[in-house]
C-alpha cells in the first residue's frame, strides 16, 4: 500500500486528532484555520483513504484493576502456514493480548499483555498460551514503570 500525500493542513489535522480525539469539527477547524465544512471534507477524505484508521478512548489500566503489564516473546514449535494461522487466531481471541507483532530474530512474536496480577498472568501463560497455541518457548518481561506510553505516530514535518 502506498503512502498518501499529505499537505501541511492534513498534518495539522492529524496531530490535533492524535492529541485530542474528541475535538468537535468546529474546534478542529478553528485549530487548523479552516472553515468547518472544509475541515470536515478533509477529515472524511483522511478516513476514506485509511490514514485515520479509527477512533477510540484511551483507558487507564490501573483504574480498571489491570495492574500488571508484560511483554512476552514467543517462539513457535512449527512455522508452517497452519501453525502460524492457529497461533494468530488464538492470540486474536485473547483479551489479555493488547498487541502482537511478528519479529525477525530468535523469537517469532512479541506480545503485550495486560492483566490484573501475577496469578492472572500465570493462568494466561500456562493454561492459554503454552497449553494450546503450538508454542515452543516464551520469555517474559514485566513492566516496572512506563517511561513513555504511546502518544501517536510521528508525523512528517512540512
């Protein structure tokens, strides 16, 4: 898929929406110095072209009782198409997995896990991941402190 051509105003719109996704169209238009109708047309184009992939609320895991985060590196026992598809389907169904990335190197995948506590993590790992998904090896690292959380994508300078 080729990148979409973005002008300065598009980048300003995207930056504002990444910082504050609940801006009204009127507020957004004012911030980027457009009329509300022109602003709405641009945002709709960015949505249509897939630059804006969706909208969601950012939730605080601690306030939801999800006090433990971990990164789990996974190596599959087999790498045939069926094994990879089975693993991917399993991970997709696990609510504890907030992100999964296929990797190069010794391990095949990196999972970001968010759970209540160590007991919850243990059940997820032993009963879920290791028990069913064709996993040969895992290596877990627990998050001690978040130094920088996801704040949006870096946008090109214009």
